[in-house]
């Protein structure tokens, strides 16, 4: 059985301990053991051990614990070379060299699972479900306010394309569900929005699937709407909302001010706060929101380049949440929100007012390192033999290492 022995002490002590353990096993089995540093706080020995050697090592005070070795694999990364700038920006650290927002020649790197098994409820003007961007992954859910069961505006379809479209979307395998609460002119009543969110909660409870409600809408302060958002997150449903487009503090608007929502501000291709974007302490994250190309109504291949709006920034983050869930499993809204911030690019956006977070949304970058080596251990003139070992270490950037 292949085992890993771990000790968590300072390096010099660890080195002594490792030689001691090597001596123990050498005397017991007659072979040497390779040890290697896996991260700054952990040291390990890896070797196939007999039951007798395992028993001896378990009794050693120098060993913290012994665990059976396991295998980690890399989720396949996919590279899209005809992506809009917003997708490219959330998948790299540096500012984009190409500053032409009309180009569809940007590179977007993302996880192959990208939203699989996750539902995104688009609470908006509806979705043109027959658009080719959705490939059968979009359905009509419900309509509130007496409107027609169709997106006669285009806003909801555009949002959906950014969240999960095959070309323009972040989470390309997510399912989209239209919840129409706004008229074809783009406005609606708070009561209808609250009814829509209540319907979402009921649907998610019935389906049991990881779900996100994304709202690229807003207005004045509304306690009923804020409470409806709180009810969703209390039920484990993730919520993304637009910060608003009035170049003012979002703390006086709903649902932007809802504490448990992910409130998203808009940035430009030059990594600046979009001039229209709201700001303030309630903003949780920033994402691309100016000159965003996505799906549109009118034909199954229609597109539109919307000049700007936090409405366009918000679905980028809804897609990121779906991607995180599909790869790592679902977690509480608070936990996923913390993950979003831990992955974000810090202090790179210009024009952010004092008291407002400066975190730009970014998807997760995996780094895998495969080491294969033949090592001869020599202590002075004493040879401990030669072993061949494969060590596989997977590290998630801005998180802890796995080995």
C-alpha cells in the first residue's frame, strides 16, 4: 500500500526527522525512502510500505499521521480563440493588449465542465430560448406581470448569452431558465420581481439542483426586494445583482444593497471603472461591462454590442459561480462569494472611489506539476540506495496546495 507520512515542523527539524524515519524503515525493510517538500508548511515521505513497517512508523513520535496515497487528475482546460473581450479578461491576470472591444479574436481559457449541472435563473425580460447560442440549454420558466412569454426587449437574452452562451458565455454548459418580470420596455413592478424570486425558490427546492438567480435590474431602496434576496440565499441559492448605472453609491438602491447578494460593478477593457457604474461599500466584485457583445433577439444568430451597463457585468459573475460549482461542488452562497473574492485580481482597476472594493472577477487557474525522478540518497559516504518515485502535486492559485 502506498502511503504518505506527514510532519509539520520547521525545515531543519523535519530534515532530522526524515533521516530518522529513513533509518527506521531501512532497518526494517532494507530500502530507502524519498521525501519531498509539498508546500511551505508540510513535509512528506512517500513509499510503498509493508504492514510491519507501517506498524513501526505509526508508533514513532516523529510522525504526525499516515495516510493512504491517492490520485488527483486535472480537469481539462478549454481554449476559445473567438471570444469577446470580457471572457478573455476574466481568464487572465494582465490587462488585455488588444483594446478593440469589437474584436472576436480574444482567447478565453476555461474549465471543460463550465456550468455542467447548474441552473441559472435569469430574472429579466425573458430569454429567446431558440437562439443558437443556447443549444437547447435554455427554457422558459415563468412570467409575472401579465406579459407575453417571450423576450421582446433583448436584454434578458443578452444577459443569458454572457452567462452561458456557447460563444459569448462564461459557463457554456449551464442551463438557463427564463423568469420574466420586466416588460418589453425593460421596466417592471417590485411585486412582480418578488413573485418571480419566490417562484425561483420553489423551483430550486423541487429540483434540488445547484442554482443561481441573476438580476440585471435595479431601482430605489426596497425592503421587500431585499428580503426576497435574503430568502433565496438562506435557501442556498446564489444571487448576482447589478450595482446600477447612475455613477452613485449603490447603497441606496435595491437589490444592489442586499447584503447576501453578489453586487457587481462594471469595468472597461482598459481596466477602469466604467463612468456610469455605481460604486460603494455594497459592491462585492467588478466585471467587464462596457461594449459587451452577446446574443440578441430577432434571429437565431442575432447579436448586439451593448455600449455599457452593470447589467452586462453581472452575468459574467453568474457564469463564474456556475463554473466554480460544476468543478468543485456546491457550497453555501457565502462560501462561494468568498471564493470569488479570493480568486479576483486585486487593485488593478483605476477610478475606484475610496471605500469601494477593487477586486476584478477572474476564473480559476489550475497549475499542475508532474515530477518524475530517480534519486540516490547519500548521507556522508553512506548510500541509502536508489528509489524511483512519481510525485504529483496540484495547486489551485490563491488557495492551498494539494498533493
